[in-house]
C-alpha cells in the first residue's frame, strides 16, 4: 500500500517578475512503513516536496495523495486538521520551546492541537520518553540539553500523537557525524516499534545509506538513480 503518491506534481513560485520552478513533473510512490530519503543538494526541491506532503503548500500542477486523501485540494482548515491527526514533524533546528521542559515540549501538540485531557496525555508522553531514552531528562529545559538530546525530544514530540507519517527536514544538519548516525538509527527503531512511516530530506552522505528507499531530486526533477528496495513490511 502506498502511503504517499505524487502524480505529475510541479510547484512554481513567482518572485517579482521571475518564475522559479521548485518541482517539475514529479511522480513517485512511498509505501507504508518505508524509511525514505529525499536526497539532493540545497535548493533541489526536496523541502518543497516535504511541504506538499505535509499540507504546508499546494502544487501548481498535479496531485498529492497521503493516506488515500488528496491533500493537494484541502483548504487551510482541512490541512491543519489533517496535520494534527495524521502527521508528525522533525526539524533540523529542533523547534523546541525554550520555556517548556522536555516533558512539556512533547506534551504540547496533544494539549494545544488535540486538546487531550491530562489523564490521557501523560501516559502517551511517558511512553515516548522511554522509547527515546529521555525519561531521566524530562524536567530539563532545551538549553540544558545536547544537540542529540534535543533531537531525541523532537522525535518523541513527533511520535506522541501516533501519526501515520513523520516528515523530517534535514534532521541531522546540526549534529556531528556520530550523533547524526545515532539519531537516524533511533528513527528507524521508532519506525519498527510504532509502525510509523518516516520521510526525511537530506544531502548528508553520512546518513543516506541508512535509508531503505531513496529518491534523488536535482533542480526540481526526480533523477533516474536506482532506488533501494524496501525491506520493512
């Protein structure tokens, strides 16, 4: 079963009098459970592809399907509701709220987006804290954490709502090589444990080999480089 489908997707932006094409006629399928990398240099279009999957942008042409729904035709409210129910996000700069503890950062989407009562929220937060080995850091603030610990917290926050799909934009860009490898291995472990599909963008050769399915994007076009076989079912 394909969780994500792009059908002849293009995305162009107008910058003054100049039209910039971020994606051009991209067709791809991402199966459920695949640990997938969108690979390419900065400006290649991979972040645009993530934004289209995440209902943060709409294609100029073509169709984007996620979990059987045409997200490319959703209005703003429908897109926000879909993100809150189905998707999780991991960012390269972590995007943790500095005034909240680790526990509170992870709890935040359950409280602010889903308005889940405390007796339901807390067991979910405790579960993902244990899964990313951060239960002993629950009362610390982001400024007290290492880069790897911040990203573990961000991964836990992305997973706490049990999303179908986690989108990770350059999740290792601000990490050293050893920590980057550990974080990617953790995401793959979380995929195995929670059944969540991960799609991440990267131009980091140190982590590309960790992906099971790879799409190469260059100048907005999907390249013909061979994709790896998906080993997870």
